[in-house]
C-alpha cells in the first residue's frame, strides 16, 4: 500500500460544562450538561429513545433527554467504559470494567430488575462495543487483547479475532460491514485488519513512529475516501502527522 504523508497540526479542543443552557457564548453549541466523571457516551438514533444520549459513569449509566433535560439513572456494579444504542430495537449496550456487557431495555425504565435485557462476559475490562447492522451480533474488545463476535440470540461467542495487543489501554474497534473488515490499533502501535466473516488477519501495518504509549495511532477507514467516487482507504493520525493508505 503506498503511503502519503501530510503535515498537519491538530486543532485544540475545548471542553464544555455547566447547567443546561443555550450556547450563546459558544457559537454552534446548542446546550451543555454538567456530568461528573464520564467514561463513555453514545447518541441515540432510535425513534423510541429520540433526542437522548447516554453517559457511562462510575457504577452508573445516565440517560439524558436533550430537549426536556429529563434524566434516568441505572445503577451498575462497575465503571461503564463503552456504549452503543441499537437502531431497530430500544436497547442500549454497555461494556464495563468488570468485563460484563449488558443491554438496557429502554422501555422498562429504571425500576426493578427487568431493564437488563442481555448479559455477556469477557475476562477483562471491555473497551469497545459495536453492534452489527442486522443487530443480531455484537463485536467487543477488552484490555486482555481479546476481540469477540457475540450472537445476541444465543448469547454465545461465535468468533474470535486473533493478534490484537492490549494490556490496559482504552482502544476502539472499527467495523466496516460494507467492505467486510474489522480494524483495530493495538497497544504495540500496529494497525491490524481482519476479515469480518472468517476472522482471517488480512494486513498488519506498523506505525510510522517508534512505538510508545504516547503515540498509539488513531485510524479511520472509508469505503470512498475523498467522496462518492473515491476508493477505499485508511487514514492514520500519529503525533502531528496524518498518513493515507490506499486499500484494495
């Protein structure tokens, strides 16, 4: 794969906090919420949980309606490090430091025990959860370097993707069903691409920088890099540099 290097200085990002208010002092900001100690967050596109986002906290999940400001709190046994809403069913999937993955049934509210719809278990802290498009399968990775594909109907692991390296880092997964691939960057700074369908390791890309804890690459894959007529490609950001890899 040819490599093109573009020098780029990343923009500074400012955090926001405070009570719910119009973003008069910050152009483009609709509102802000004061949320203590957030580990993760997810926005809902499900029509049954419209205008809502979720925040994973220490031993708690907080569901917030951005229009009304109404909040629901769900107590957990561990820090919630990863979250994603399902689109077709009103479920919110959560990955925890304890290794538990559970779904919150948003129709049940936070009263009683009925809101935990699904429970899966890893042996280490779950750092990423990704629901596949048919919403019958869920991909998850953890801090032991395990990447597993779960069948949500049987709650069984049906496939593992070998080679990922992680011991304690908060690392995401990138699932691209259109191309049939899974992409993840390991703590060793290698980017790995697997076949989504048979878990075969297709490519391993070393970091252009010397491997270090401070310079783990961030990657983004596009099926049409640069626009509707573009070819598949991978962007890799390391330090102040942005690299582009063609993919075929």
